[in-house]
C-alpha cells in the first residue's frame, strides 16, 4: 500500500458544554457539510464513510449522515474508546491507500452528559477491569472516578520515579489555557496561571486538581481523505499528506509490568509513534507541531516521552524549559488540547486532524506555528488503542 493519501477537507463545530449542544445528528451533519465544502466536493462523491462515537446506539452514524445525503454507500460505525475519531480516520485512510476507494469520509461526534465518565453497562465485565485490578494491586484502593484513578496513578508513578512536581502538571494545564484563548472553537478560553490551577479543588491530594482533567464535552468533526489520482483529476487540494499512521493495541507488559504508566498506554504510544515515523521517513526531531491526547495533564507529560519528544524521565525539564509551546522545540496542542478545547470522545481525533491540517496549510490564524511542515498527532483510548499519525506539508 504505497499510494499517497491527502487530507482534502476538514470540518469542525465549536465544542460545547453538556446541556448547551444540539443533538449528535445535528452536530455531526454540520461538521460533515463543512468538510465537504472545504474539500470542494459533493456528498455524492464520497464512496465510504466511517462514523466514530462512544455514547450512542448502533447506527448513529447513518442517522447523522442521512441529514447530508442518502447515497447507499457503506457506512461503518466505530467505537475505540477515546481513540475512536482517529480509528475512524485510520480506516478511511486505509481504504484510500489500498485503492478500494478514492474518497472516504471519517467523522466523529459525541453528545455527552456532565460529570465523570461512567460504565454504561453494569451487568457485564468492564473492558478496563483487569487494568483497574492491577492499579489497585499497585497503589491500593482509591475511591475516585476510574479515569482519574488510572491517569493520576500514572502521574504519581512518574513523580515517584523522577521527582516530577505537581506544579509541573499545573504548568501544562496553564499552557493549554493560553493556547485555547486563541481558538474560537475551544470550550474553555479563559487563561489560568499555575497558581490558579494549584488553588483549585483537590481531586487527589498531592497529585491532581480539578482542571488537570479534561471536561466532558459535546461536539463533532469530520475529515475527507482522497487519493492522489482523484485529487489531480478533480482539482482537489493536495497540500497536506498523511505520511505515516499506526494503530496499536496493548502489549503483555501493560498488565504484567504492574507499572501504572504502562497501564495508560505508554508502550502503545511508543510503538505507534515509531511505526508512524518509520513510514514517514522522519524522526521526532523533524516534527514542528503536535496535537496529543492530554485527557489529563499527567498524560500529556507522559506522552512527551512516549513520542520521543524528550528522553524518558526528562519531561519535567522539557516543560520547565518551555519546549512544549511557542518559542520552544515543539508547539504542543496549539488548539488548547483536550484540557481546554474539550474532549467529545468520538470527535477528538478528528478535531486534532482539523487543527494540524490548518497548521500545515498556514491558516491557523493566531495559533499559527510559523513554518510548520511536519505535524504529529496522538490519540489514545484505554482498553486499549492508540493512533499516531504524521502529516506533511506537500
């Protein structure tokens, strides 16, 4: 599979707090229409569609798309936890790269309730029960929400191993707020300082305050990918190429190592990044701008190391040196990331693609990373799946 695949169009609606958003089908249809308009094509040119969402009934993707058109094309619904959006994009890109189709649509959406994520099915095993059991064995029983427990436990492990301070996680959260202030599609655009973050309600003493965790969010995003031949024939844009992409799932050490950092996908991310770099023929040193899965400030810090942006154990120095923002080595989450932009699960990976596409096009307005030519995307779902994508300015 050596065909070039290009991002021809992207669409995204402003993310919203639960209780303020229209229903999922309205949001998704709007994002799809924007992506089609951005690509300059009609829906009748789309040959396959992949719909990503976590909280919804079986054929929500069809319900949303039927507001755009009913052309009889294959529509596949994708659920891969928080990496759902990028998993849909992975399938769409794979369909084009293999030559099965020339035009594919990946879109994602989520209509979320307020509050921490919950297990919707209490009468059957949770996909994360083995992970929770290992964490409890390692750190003891902690009565806080599941995701907070897993990612907070990983952050606490980094603190114990390398002396990382809680204020460093606060600095990551403060950085996210400064970036989001320039993003009109972000749900939280208020700028906060490290002191503000540290003074918030404590969720886990010595480990986490409230805004170090991303908020539940409603929203939608969409991406059109096309083959090179089709783009040239129809005059579509070919300025952003998907140069490398990998989807990984957990390795045995995720559970066998008894390491909370491994429980939240460190090895998955590392392996996916290495594969994506190899496909693209680059290394982390070639990357200019990054959108990564900062569901918690703690996971952003861990992911710097997993993606090779800094050495293992040196993430705190990376933050304190300002290498994660404008003027530093890598501009990370210029959109504001999940922490400030929001995290509607099925839409997140496609919203990351939206941001990076505009960065490489040079159309990111006040958020623009000057001279950006290579972009890196990381989208993680526990249980687990991780998608890492490399985009290049063509």
